[in-house]
C-alpha cells in the first residue's frame, strides 16, 4: 500500500473531522509531506516513540499514541489485576492535550491514572512510579529534538524504561491493535491529578542523593538555564533546599515554551544552546553554568578552566569528574565490596580506569540509560554508586532509574562549591583525573539525514562502515572490530572471535592497537548517524595540560579527516 492509499484510509471513521481535513489538505496540496507522513508506520520501539507532530501513520498524534496506549493497556491487564499508571509531560506542543488523551484511554480500560497537573521532569516521573507503587509510567517528551517533535516513553514498575522481555511483549500488544480498536471513552473517576506531594518527596530524595553538605556555598555562584524546558520546576527549588543562594536564572529562557524561541536547538550538547547562560555568567562572574534539555534528563556544564575562562565540558568529562567524586565519598564512608559504576559502549573508556583504581565493579551497556537502570534490577545484591553516558546523561544512586539532570545538577554544584572552598575547581579535578588515569578525549560527530531518502543514506553509511574498515587509523594498526549486530569482537591480528555478552544493536566499533576507538551508530530518536571518537595519551604534568590538549584535539581532527566523517 502506497502513501496515498494509506492516507485515504484516514478520510473516514474512526478519524475525527480535524484529522480528516488535515489529511485531505496534504493530499490536495503537499505530496512531499503526505509521503513522509504515511510512507511508514511510526514504530513503537524499545525506547518508545518519537516523531514529528501531525496527521499520519508516521507522525505523533492522538491515534498513533492512542494505538500505543491501547496496546499497553491490554498488556498491563494481562499482567496485573489492580493497575495504576503515572503520566507526566514536558513543554512540547500538544503535550498537555495528548497526555490527557492518553490518560483517558487508560481510564477507559479500567486503569487508574495519576496524571501530573502540569509539566514535570522525566526524572520525577521515574521517581513517581515507585513512590506511588504504580505498575507503569508514561512521559510525553521529545527530549532535545527540534520543536516540531514530540514523543512517548514507557516505564516499568521499577521506574526504569521498559527492557527485554517486557518491551517486546508490549510491542507485540501494540502491533495487534488497529486504530478502530482504541477506546477513547474515558472514565474520569479513575484519573487523579498529582503535584505537590510528589514534588516534595522527589526534591527531598534529590537533595539526599546529590548533596554532601559542601562547604563554600555562600561564595559559589551559579548560572542556570532550563532552555524553556521543565527543569525550571525542579532544579531551582532543589538547589535552594541544598543551601545554594547565589543562583542566577536566565530569565529569557525560564518560561516553558515548545518553540524554544531563543535557541536553534534545546540541546545542552550544543554550544549555542548555552550562549545566553554563558553571557550572563560572565556578567555575574559565575563559577559554573548549568543548562538542561526540555525534559531535564540531560545537563550541560561550563566551568572556569585554569586560565579563568568559562569552558563547556562534554558529557564524558562531566561524567568523569562526578563519578570520581562519588567514589571518593564512597571510599571515605567505607566501601563494602559490592559497589558498581556503569556506562555505555560509546562513552569514554576512562570510566573503567576509575573503577579499577577504587576496586569497584564496572558494568558496561548498550547506548541508552534503560540498560543502566536494568543493571540495578538485575544485580540487587550490588549497590549502584553512579554512572553516565557521553550524551550528557548522569544518574546518582538508584532512587531514579533514568538519567537525571536534577540530581546531577545539584551534585555538580556541590562538587564545584567544595573544591572552590579548597582553592581548587571542578576543572582542576578533571586534570587530576587525567594525570591519574590517562588523558582520554572524546568527540561526537552527528550527521543529520532527514526523511525516507535520509534513512536510506544512513543505512548505506552504516553498511560501508561495517564492510570497509581501514587497516590503520592515524598510523595506528586496527586491531579489533566490534560488531553489535552479530555480538562479535574480532581480533584482526589473530583472527580470534569472541562473543559480546550484550543484546544485539546496530553499532560498529573500530579499536586500534593504541586504544583509539571509533564507533558508528544510527540514532534511535533522530534522523541522524553518529560517530564517536575516543583517543588517549599520557599527561605528564598539569603544567603541560594545554599543549597536550591541543595535540590530542589535533589527533581527533586528523581521525575525522582520514575517515571522512564530516
């Protein structure tokens, strides 16, 4: 069935008049958008759904979300007799309306719903699932995607995103649903609004996990921006509860707004997204800048480097400093031997060196925090200290089971304040880590390829990366190829093949004899292919940091040029 034929099915019941008119307009006036809206079905994958808002099978709308919700309801009713689902939503266009529709569908299926009365952060949703003893959670968000996107993520009873085998079972239940089987007949008596009680409990747990009563808070100055997102509801009150008084908020970006009018992209990975905060920080002579994405699960940080200049850190650098400090605190309290930290296959290998130094277990997962959350469930006899991934996500302890920019922002502030009181800094601790564990440096190259043609280009790029590995990278002999599609790691020197004990995933990683790594994977949430570069050297002393940093950055530039990744 082609796009036009699929679209014509949307010109009659069960679709409402507004949807029918939108589809009819596409048929009459915009064949390009029509094709993109209907050429495929927006799949509910293992990370939920994310896509452009609008009518069509390849769009986020009341029917595609309704189908997912009806399938989820059918699954839950097979598993439980008394069911509660918590729903949160962010500042995205349509999120408030769509969240109510999702709540109504669940209630129509005799499921109790606890719906946040206004927008809330994703980490608070994760927390609320366990706090309210719910069987599932849903958050409507498109994270850091552009304004035209929205999305839908599902959480299990443990507060983590759904993982195998539950995810596959839910997908099967959704795929069995046709649009005319969605029950929109709400039972409003089963829907309750939640707000302050859960807020207070979440804030208190954030302070408990992220604060260690750092010294120097009266002299530590922060600039914070929510980049028009939900973190304005959580991070300022959490910082205040922890005793931070010198917090300047970027007023122009404080009001939640799905248009994100002051930035090209509401992504703290992008330098431009924190430009206004950086300007304010210079005016206020702030010590640290913190910015978060729309649903407040990712954070970007800028701190003063040894020359006194504000410098944006990447996700790996932030993760290293925060993990190092958590390990120091844990060692001071007394390690029991059952602790672990965690990260992902495309994040810095440096985290493994920290684990060795502190003699704690290091666990590695596929990309995505759902896998780190799953570790906590899979290893209940062990204690999770913290961990993160290169894409600016971090989790402190296990009271939230997803990346949590609220608690991580507090932890970063505590570390910065304490170190400043000791005549050191967040950045100086990063350099100390480089001296202790090796100077690892990473960079992400992200290439956007939109639409049906773009998806085909991304597949070709991945196929080429797998089929045509280089013999050397910047003069270093290629030693290993890790193919997560086949779960194999091949030693090119010996021909030895070993199995990778992780679920399959569309990821290919090259590794040289000197430890340089280049990974390729298509994004699961955006029309992008991503290349992750990691290399390392030795830092002989803090005095030569600047020169060594320039050298390693030049090496990364050479890798990008050699592999034609730009």
